[in-house]
């Protein structure tokens, strides 16, 4: 029986499709039908550039996924390793003349692998703890946040680093600890009794904001900066209390069932919103792709399609809605890193660059291959540290050495690029694009610039 062969990692019968045994979420043949194996994707693929091996290229992975789906090969290591080694950066889809959705195929294939061969042992326990036991639960995340804050403020972190006790950890985890941001009070806790944060001045719009899981634990200051910038530009900001983790990490890992549960919760939590603003590229891309999760469920697919049209990255929302250009100078040399799931996943490239360039005093420096992956890819830098390190090294080679800040729009990228700055002796500060606007607006307030548009124009001309 094919199922038994699959679970034993034996080749499948060549005449039976795997989708007959795992009918849900099987890779969509329409996604690979247009692939002609032309090779235009090769130079865009981080893993192919590092290995030079065809199975680690986009077209190689498409061929493998198609072969498994048609029952020509089984779910063995020769298949699973390339599928899980993929960073899911979507650069191949950008490069592909036929727009083959390799990322969608990869995620569907991982889902089938995990249906057939669930993780067991230590890996299974760890995966279940984080994906099912932690990320979907705010109270547990708050507990983790409190423990991390205690670790940083109690002197324990200094002791661990000073005594060298950190060396007992695996090297890649020790590196991540070394660039851990300062843990601050989460936005959800800060506004736990507030339904809507009012706009500053005239109310022009109302938006709902995804606070995220890791984002609100590790980067709550960026969430606060996002609220500051939105309210400064006349938006009321709603923080739905029933929102949860976006599910991106779950889908990337093949846990599509949990991904669907989280998607349903978010669709219902944001049901009344006209616009859902997101400041994390990976989360925004996941929310926009909810319809893919429900391709076999007409009722929820329709709901997901309506919901996905409301989702917008904060930089695009500000650009499209006519944000207020700051007047105070920020005299910094800044470059920009395109987060994969913002540039390739959502097609947002120009907007964040324009936000940066509209800040007086900024000297913007475009970096070569700005949309090349940094190696973060969710938790890829933890699960595949060697490949992630090689991809990061290639990335850092293209970052101008004399910049003072590297701006971007994704928390995972911020951690990975911070590691790159530390590892390769750079001096640049890692910032989120929305923080730059927030700092400029704060300087405007300190300098007494009026918020009234006519007064600001007169001040500029004067």
C-alpha cells in the first residue's frame, strides 16, 4: 500500500498519485504546469547559488514535487531534503517568465510530507511546543516575554555572557542570543483596556493592526512606532483582542491544520475592519495568502479572499493614503534591505524607499541585490544554520560598508541582519522603516512644527 511505503520512505508505485491517499492540500498541478525548466530562476535561488546542485534549484524542486505527486518517486530523503532546504524566499517566482508559484508548491509539498511522516522524537516535541503550544497563545507568549525581560534586567544575561556560560548552547543559538533586542512591554498589554487608539488631530480613516506574536514580544517598540505613525497621519487604530499568530511559521513547517485554525481566528477577529495594516513582511504575506489554505473549502476560501484584499503593509498603506512628510532632518546614511516576503511576496518595493527618501537629511544609498535573501526565512536560521550563514555572508558582501543604518520591514530579517553586522564587523544600526518616520515626527514635535498642512507648507517655503 502506498501509505505504508510513504511512511517507510520507500518509492511509491509509479501508477498511483500520492494525492489519492492525501487528498487535502496536495500540490496544485496548475502551479507546475507552466514550468518549462528554462533555468531563468537559477541565479535568483540562494540555495542553488551555494550548492550548485540541481535538486536545490527551483526547477529541480518543481520536478521533484511533480514526480512525487504523480507517484513516480516516494517521500524519501532525496525529496524531503531539497523541499525543506528551500528558504521559500519567492525570488524564483519574481525571476520566472511564467510566474510559476514555486513557494506555494513548496508549502503544499511540506504539508503532504508532514501528513505522511509527522515529526517524532525531540524534533517533534520541540516543533509541537513552539508551533502549537506557544505561538497561538498570548498568555504563554506574555510569560516568555516576562522571562526574557527578567533575564535581561536581573543581571543574569550579563553573568551568562561574562562567565562564558553561553558557550554551552549550540553556536547558532548563542549567536542569536547575542543580538537579542531589548524586551519591552507588549503593545497588546499596553493597550489591553483600549479598543481603539484615537487619531492625532483630524480623523481621516480607521484601520486595524496586526500586532503579531514574535513581533509583539521581541519588537514591541516597532509596534508602538507603527501606532504612532498611523495616528500621526490621521488613522484611528483598532487592536482586535481576538487576533492571533498569522500562521506563517506553521505553514512553512508543513503544519497546515494549525495554520488554518489561526487563519479562521484572524479572519473572524478582523471581520469588521476596512483595512488590516501589518508591519511584518512575513505576516503580511501569510495573511494575503489565506485563500490558498482554503482552496478545497469554498466557504472559507470566499471569506479568506475578502479578508486578503484588506491586508496591506504599513509602508504601502502610508504611501497610498498620502502620509505627512516630516520636516525635521535625520542626518544619516541609510540603505534598504528588501525583505523577501515584502518584495517578492507582496510586490512592495518602491513605497518603503520613498518613505526613507522623504525624510530630510537622509542620504539614501541603494545596495546591489537589495532583494536577495538574508537567510532568516522565519526560523530557517535556527533549523538550517549552516545554509542560513552562507546566505547571510553573501548578503553582507553587498551591504555598503559606510552606511549608518540598514532599514527593512520584517523582524526576522532584522535579527539576521543584526547578526551579520556583528559577525562581519560593521557599525550600522538595524532599523524598521516605520521607526525612521516615527523618529522624524518626534523631532517635528520637539521643534514645534505645526501639523496643519497649510502651516507646514508655509514653514517649508519660509
